[in-house]
C-alpha cells in the first residue's frame, strides 16, 4: 500500500480546526479501517478520529495539544515496505504545500432559508448530485445533529439536505399543534420548494417518526427510510429528559440533561451546552418545544405511532439504535417489521450518529448504495 | 440566525425589539432623540452614543428628550414604572448618578418591599461606565459596586454583544429596577448575535474558558482582557478558568465555587476601585465558603484607589491590563507552589 494521510476531519459546517487531545494508538500500531486513532476536541464537541485505511501508524505528526486546521496532518499510515525517508519526505511536502480552507470560503452557503407555507425553514445542503438524501433531526435538535454525517454522506452523485424542523434551529418558531403531520408537512413542503420528488429519508428520534410519516403519506417520495433511535415504536420514552430539556434555562440545569443523550457523558462540552442554550433562549423556542412535546409526548409517554405505517410500507428500512439509549429504549426495535435491517450499536446512546459517527456513516453509506444512491 | 454586529447595535436592537413587542416600553434620557451636536435635526445621532438611533422615527410618541436634570427624569421614570409603563432611562455617564440617588436607592429599590409586594418597579436605567476614552475623572468611573450594595436593585454588566442584547431584553422584561452598565470602550466590539429576541437569565455567570490551574473572575470589559491573559498563560502551561459574572446582583456564587473546588486559586479582575468592590466581595465570599479548597490567598487586579487620571499615560496604566492579570495569575501559582 502507499502512504495514507490521517487528516483532521471536518465535523460539521462550521468546524475550522480541532485540538488533538490524545493519541489512542501508538506509532507502529497495526490499524484496521475504523479503528480509533486519536481524540480531537472542537469548539463544539469532542470526537474520535478513526483510521481511514488499514495499515501501520508510521508517524504521529501532531502532538497532544496541537491545534490543527481541518484537512491538516495528524499522522501518516503506511505499511512496512515504505521507508522512513519516504514518510519524512511525504510529511515535509505536505506541510510545505498544505493550505487550510480559507474562512471566507466556509462562510459561503452554509445554511439557506426557504419559505414553506409562509414560514421560514432553514436547511443546509451538501453536494449537488441528483440523488437526494434528507436528514431530519429530532426533538430539540437542529441540522447540526448531523454534523459528523452530512459531509461524509455527500458523495458525488448525492445531495444531502438537512432541514431545521419548525420550532427548531433557524426555522420559524411558530408551530400550530406541533404534531407529526405538521412537522412532516414542513419537510415535504421544503422538498416541494427545492423540486425534490423522491429522496432517501433519514431521521433521528422524533425526526425518524417525521421521516416515516412522510413515507407513509407519500410512499412514492421515499426511496428508502433510515430510522436512527426512532420515536413512534412504543409508548415508553424518558419523560424526565423531555421535561428537563424543555424547562432548563441555565448551563447547570441543561448539562446533565444533555448528558442523558450520550453513552459517554464526557462528549458534552461546555460549548455544546452553550450552543443548545443559545437556541433555547430565543423567543418562542420554549413555547414551540412545549407544544410539540405535549402533542407528541404528552405526560412523558409517546402518543405517536409509526408501527402500522411502517408495516404497510414497501421501501427498504434501516434502523440504527444505540444499545445504551437512555431516551428511547432500544428494545422497542422489536416492534419493527420483519424486513427491516436492524443495527444495535454497543457503546452508543441516543445519538449514535455522533457517538459512533464512523460506523453510522458506513452503515448508512452501504445501505444507500445498495438502494441506488 | 446569528450575524456579526457591534455591542452598540446589540443594545439598539434590544431596545427597538422590545418596543415593537411591548407598547408599554418607553425611553427617556438626555439627547436620546436628537443627540448632542445634532443641529436640531431629529434622530440625527440617536443619543449621545447612538444607542437610541431609529427609535424616534418608529415611535415618536414613546421616546422623550429629557432636560439636563438627572434627578427629574430618573424620578419621572421611577414614577412611570410604578404606574404601569416600562421605562428605559438613559443616564449618559454613571458618574452623574449621584444627583438621583434618592430616586434610585430610596424609591425604586424599596417600593416593592415597602408596599408588601403590591408595587412593581419595572424600570431599566442604562448607563455607560469605564475608563479608556480620555474623558477624565467625571466621566470614567465604574460605580457598579455602589448599586450592587443596595438590596432591591439588579445590576447587569455585559461583556460582549451577545450578552448585551440578551441581558437588556431580560432587563426590560424584569419587574424590578435594573441598572444596566454598558462599557463605552466595548461599543465597537463585534460578535455573533441572533436577529431574534432572546433572554439571558440573571444570576448565571458565563464560563468563557476552561482550565484547572487558576480561576479568573471578571466582568464587563475585563472579561476579554482576562481571556487574552489566559491565552498567553496557556502557552506557558498555566490553564485558567475565566468566569464572566454578567450580573453582580444577583451574583452566581455557585459557578465561582465550583471552579475554585477544582483550581484552588482565585484572581478577580475588576476595573472599579478596589475598596468595597466586586473584587473584594468575591474574595470574601470565596474565603468564607471555599477556605479548605484554597491553595493560596485570593488576589485582585483592580484600578488603584484614586480618581481616573486625565493624563492619557496614567489613564492607560490605571485600567487593569492583560500583563497585570497574567502577573497576578503567575504570582498565585508561584505562591501556591511554595506554600
């Protein structure tokens, strides 16, 4: 094999650099694709860099504490046949020629806003391909739920669109009854506005129920359905989490609530908490969340069900669930129709798309490819 | 959606946004319509600093140029707030506040208490403070410690554009009198601010930076200087927690104590004079509540106990600098090492 670069990944639209927190593999370690190599801290969240290829970690270029721009060199992989001089030359040339992505370029069309039924709906689009993939976030989230996934999924032939649901992120804070039909209608309306007739629908938590609702209402529009930690499969849900999330006003109140989302609470950084708080503080957000919560999850139970809808559907279904999900229990996967591909991921909580991003991206990539995307 | 605007624009957006939302919000102050030197043209400047620009155009009936009598218009604002309006009074420089202490200390602060909770005083007094613009002794003081001392007043000292907007909206919606301190040197500071209205709760400090070696507590303009110092210190391996108090009354003691539990070392940075100050208050609270966590004496970086000098050279030396802050942090680490 030749030399493979281990670069600073780009997790999300706004990431420009990351700090190396720790190396998780020694120089000389034999790595497989997906092995954890290094821990990186960004302004938003901590994550693990996984090996992009099989091979030996020949050189750890970045030192712990170094701040490396996106695309910059963390380390070098190669097999034993590559000489040390070649590695030296590769590193020297890379460092001499590497130009970090300019800030102005990134400030470009990170997110856009469309008007759907008179309401502004914000969305981010990555890729210009003909096959549409739509990523729908869950309750209290926004399009940055997919910050580790959207770029990774945006292959040449795809365009990956992540909207903010009404009441969330940069979209209108006005919601009517906040029910599944209204939320699904807004995503469908966005697809109409963008001229997208058919898409691979991917949803997380409440967003998964939204995606399933779109597929049920208009089966022709769904090329496939991917449900990540989906709501709508059983009555049980962590009511304390919902209540805590809606009511939290301060960093101190919100942090333990957000930690419930993850298997490893340490990934919830101060900046992540601050970012969620900044959204929650905006006029109308609290009310919108309360309306949606009381419509979909009254008194800490799920009042929505996608079970019958899914059973009647004739589209490929992939379900990804964290084994340690403390918001919606993974045992609810038992309610899925027999044909669905179900992947339960150890070491992940309610946010596998963040906590096990690489594995989720791989599963989702394979699934999309198998179904024509 | 956030975009970059200045501290001054953030204040202006909060005022206009709340006036659109709530018809009981009115603005009083000297020159808030025409502005000094405006030559009679209405809304030419939008106040002495430009914070009220655009209000007269949109709400000519709800903004009032006051005569140069602080005691009169602050008194009128107190009365208006007690009888159903939500006035935002602008008192150009906090240094002039002395002439209306009775209106603020004896009336605004006490009405709710003296009427058994039956009176409300939803008043905001916006004012500017701080040295650094060559405005000399009578236009450069901090004075927030005096207001923090008075029960019944809430005291807000925002350090950046995002906080300025969210805290001012919160102040206007508050049912108690709020003294809102804007550092005039920060007016040009830019930052990400959402277009929408939003509120930041009172009594929640902001943690600007994480570190386990030393806790730096700061407020107002001192926050960015402290952060700057912490950045230099990090290069030498000294990691600081930087805490922005945001409000001095109510005071978020818990965030300070949680940090001291980890670091054991405290440096308070305060642009005000040192005696009976926020710096002294925070040191005293930490000494009383975290004594067993402390690895060394709490330290303060403040202005000296003198009026603000007119000489530019002396004025620059008067205000705490990143170098002085870094020096105090290094001393605290060194002292701890030899203790």
